C-alpha cells in the first residue's frame, strides 16, 4: 500500500495547484484524476476551450466589422468549423500536457482513476488502496440542470456539449444569462447563429453592478443577441433534430415557445461529489449541498479537507487555485490564507466585463457612505484606435477615507485591467493612491487611473 503525506482528489485548477504547492513544500504528494487528461473542467471543457472559441470568433468579428475601416481589404474569412474545433482541441492539449509535465517535474504521482474514501486516511482507486495523512477533495462541479430538462449533449447541451457541437447551429436558445450563457452565446452569435437568451431574473448576470449590467446588455443587443429577461423556462424538449423551449413571462404569466437547433442550459453548476463515499464517512454538507468546511478548509472528518467548487464561495478557477495553495501551506505547517474580499470575476465576452469587491448595490444595502469615480473608454485614445471605446471603468471608494471598496470595468481587456485594482485593494490603497500612480500612455489602463481621478478632483479627459 503506497503511503503519502497528502492525496488530492481531482486535478482541476484547485487540485493540481494544491498538488504542486504541496510538493514544493516538501510533502509526498499524489493526485487522483479519472479523466484521460489533467486540468479538470477548466482546461478540458471550460475556461480554456471557451477562450479559444471566443478568440477565434472575435477575430472573425473584427475581420467583418473593422478591417475595412483600417484599410485592410479583401474577402472576409470563411469559417471552417472543423478546423476551429481542432485549434481549440490543440489549445486544450497544450495546456493539459503542460500540467502533466509539471506533475513530473514536481514528482507528484498521478493516480489514474476515480477515487473513493473508504475510511479517513485511505483513498481507493480501482483495486488499489492508498494511505494518506491528509486528503484534499478538489472534485469541482458539474452543470446543474432544471427540473424536467434532460441534457443529452447533442440537442440539449451543457457548456461541455456547446464546446464541441458537430456544426454551427442556425438557432440557439440559451437558458440563463449568467457567465456561461453570455460567453458561449456571444461566440455563436459572432459565428452567425441566431441566439436568444432566456433569463429568469429582470437583470442579466446576477451579482454584477447593476449599471454595468445594463450597459453590458445594450452592447450585447447591438451585437445581435436577443435577451429576454423575466422569463421562467418551463421545459426544453428534444425532438428528432430540433428542440422546443417553453417559457412563461413573469410579468403577465403568458406562455411562449421557441424552436431551436440547440438549447444550451446555463443555469449554474453544483458540487460534483458523487461516488466519494461522503455519506458513509459522515461528512457534513451545507444547506446548498456543498462540503462544509471551517476557515481552514477542514471538513467535519479529521484529516479530510475540501476546496474549490465543492465548497462554498464563487465557482471560479482562480478561487479554487488560491484555496489549493492555502490548504497546501496549512498542511505544511504554514499560515495559508485567501482574501475573499478581493477575488476578481471576469466575463470573457468582447468587450470583457470585470469586477472586484463591492457593488453600488451592496454598499447601499450596507448603508455605507461611498463615492463613485467613472471614466468612459470614449476618452481613452488607445481604446478608440482599437474600435473598443464602448464601456467604462467605475471605482467605488469610501466617502471618508477614500479607500477603494470595489471596481467594475466594462471594456477592452477589462479582465487584465482589473488586477491593478486588486493589488491596490490588497494593499488597502485609496483612490488617490491609484490616481497618483503614473500610467503609461497610450494604454487602456489610463482609463482606470482616470476613474480613480474622478473619485477626487476629476478626470482629465472627460
Ligand atoms: P450563473 O450562476 O452565472 O448564471 C445562471 C443564470 O441562469 C442566472 O442568471 C439565473 O438567474 C438563470 N436561471 C436559473 N434558472 C433559470 C430558469 N428556469 N429560466 C431562466 N433562467 C434561469 O451560472 P453559469 O453561467 O451556468 O455558470 C456556472 C458557474 O461557472 C458560475 O458559478 C460561474 O461563475 C462559473 N463560470 C465562470 C466563468 C468565468 O469566470 N468567466 C466562466 C464560466 C463559468
């Protein structure tokens, strides 16, 4: 029986990062993964493949809408879907092989197969049982469908099926205007699909700053996405080659139907913990079915830890990664820590949306006095040169101390721009600190500085 300091179950961003950090800190480490390749949902059927398709479809959009304006003439490229999927698969392969290389480099044993935990301190994979001083569950999440809707990954698909459709659908109905629905919905809209998004709530992207969400919605509308809010989906039925979706408008309870070639169910995800044997072990769960942990990722069973999508908090790869590093440090006797107040969220559409910290709504609810500094990308020379001046930066700062409480960006490279604000927040910076930091010209990041200036005496270019 092989014996380890730590066995991590799951090799997604939470698990593989945890394994690498454990090994770096001198712990004898193994990671169990049942997929053919490492990297979990993120690398295989999530973040990475969707970014490949977002990139390719964005290039197509640029060629169709902006090339001529720049004096780049000639026939617009045609879509070779098979080749686009092959490119996406190649990007996946490069990334998953990269993790395999890192496992070898760090002398981490990859135990191939699906794990169960027969008793504390033991992990069983197939016929083999392995001993571990500590076990970390990093098994991630799976799509949560709606009652009565069965995902067949052909006509009614989750994000997994949507990343490998055999052909580009003519009509796509997306259920849920959250991150997955809008990212993949905009991919297909750019590829020529007629996309209708049905959202239960009155606002898209719940949790996002409402002002950003409104502007984002109007940009998506201009890009051709039809978004119907206040629409409670009743059913989605796969017929032979098509699907029929029935929904009720909440405002008047009227019933409507839509035909589609493909229906994407993007109504959230749920922890993936089946088969681990948690019930028999008596592992406590939260009321939402996540594994309950204390502030140090300990479950209710001694020597058993859990991180990532399987526990509470935003279901984000980078949140899982940070928890993976923190738990590794805790197991190595250090003080692992994650600052949950500064976890950025990004929606990888074009333009991107990025957010960190408080929204205006959450500050109002908390009765906190705050000020707002905003700056439109219309006043940013670099964004204009890129035909990307739609959107704005919004910084929220404490009315009295000027400390940055949150930031929201809708615009070019928002997912990169947000990080200077994350760093500023980690250091407890004021908006003035950001405003007094020299920003290179011409960059989109000048819009962040201008928004910080707008929290004080005013932006220069607005
Ligand atoms: P989500 O929670 O972001 O959005 C689900 C949406 O579906 C919500 O707007 C919800 O109101 C709506 N909805 C629920 N029931 C409905 C119904 N009956 N009819 C109509 N609408 C309904 O979930 P998601 O987009 O599926 O993503 C799942 C998880 O994966 C999220 O936690 C997300 O953060 C994560 N993810 C993140 C990224 C990223 O960071 N870029 C990308 C993909 C996924």
